[in-house]
C-alpha cells in the first residue's frame, strides 16, 4: 500500500474545509439524494460524499456502508484530491498503491473506486463524491460526466449550507440586540445620514408622546 502525500497547500485546504462547519454534522436529505444518484448512475452498491480531514476521511453521506469514517492513510479519496478530474481505480488488487490496503483486504472489500473531487471556490479540494464496488469495473464517459456534475452540486450545497447558517446566526444576533434595545430605560432613536428615523425603542415613543406612525 502506498499512502497518498498531503496536498501541496494542505494547511490552506484544511482551513477551507473547517471554515465550512460541516464535519461531524448530522445526515441531510439534500446530500443523501446526490449520493443516491451517484450510486444509481454508476451502478455501484456503495456511494459516498467523503471529506478528507487531518487524519481521517469522514462521510457526510453514505450508501451501502455502515462506517462513518476511516483513517486517512487508507482512503482512496486521499489520492483523488491530488488531481482535478475523476480518479479511477479499475481493479485495486492489480494496483500497487492499494493492493494491500485494509479496505481492499477487508470490509468493504474495495476492488473498484471512482471519485470526483469536491473543489471549493478557492480551488482547494475538500474531498470527493465517490462510487465503490467489490468487483472490478470501469465507468464510461457519460458516467464520469455525471459524477463530475454531481461533485459541483455537492460543493454548491456546502456553500449554501454555510450561507444559511450565517444568515440564521445574524438573525439571532439581531434578535438579541432588538430585545436589549426594547428593554432600555432610555429612549433611543436611530437616524440615517439624511436625518430620517430608521429605528427606535418603545421608551422613545413614551418620551416624545407619539405613536409609531
């Protein structure tokens, strides 16, 4: 077995992965749907969305396998993230990089692997969407194109998920500020640069003896 070297910009890659706040999160239907499509399109019993962390590969979504992660040194995905296109191993037992790999010799008995890198907007590879079989095989061109398209959709989901999380956090912060402002004993008026009132608290209305209108 040959362990994959780290990415040439490994520190940046890990920083990008961690910034997405996705590791160790619960399963989500949107990701599982893409994994299911990968399995159906490629005709494989196993499909994964795998994220390559510091010392492990962790599965955000999985079909056909019970494990939620494996050591990074055993991961086919560790090799896949070093390239920009589909990484395919047609028969692991004939490939010196993987022939003695514990994932080949034991469960899930990986003989075939194909993975499309998940590339962040800054170009850093986060992991892969991959398909696996216990029998040797090969993807055709249309299957490779489909797997690549699915990888782009996974990346979009990761970005969208982070955006929604940040929006929710902003709403919570605004709610806290609103509650604090409403409970001040002092009257508060906020004006824009033109002098127009854009916000106020209930105490300000009492002080000035006016209604919201």
